[in-house]
């Protein structure tokens, strides 16, 4: 079993890993909404995703897993080890829709 709730930041990382390329924060929010594992409820998921990513960029700087490619569009930093991140949180190594469930323990 996985720990709940998953943070919005973790969910955004997973959604971007699944997408494989930069996405607008609204699209990231839609992808998160389709995931089986969801973060805390939010009245405005898109704004919450944007805030989570922006906070990460501001507070973590170069250590943030995100980069901004254009206004409102984000990607995972090229040197971010997404597989290690996901596996460290109990997810299968392949971020695909069929692997949205955590690995069995």
C-alpha cells in the first residue's frame, strides 16, 4: 500500500514523467485528475499545480525537479532522475497509465 496523500509536487512530477515532454500547468492538472493516486482535494487544481511548481522553483532553485520552458509551461529538469524518484516512493519504474499504482510491497 502507498502512503497518502501524495503531494501536488509529487503528482506533477509523475504527470510530467508520464507525458515525456513540457506541458502547460492546466494539462498537468488534467493528467493528475486522471491518475488513480491523487493529492489533497483542491477547488482549482490547475492553480494548485502552478503554485506547487512555482514554489519548488523558488525555494529549491537548481535542485528543483522542474524547469520553466515558457510562461505556464513546465518540464522535468534533464538531469532529474525520475526513475529513482518514483521507485523511492513505491511506484513502478515505468511511468505509464497502467503503472499509476504503486508497486506491491
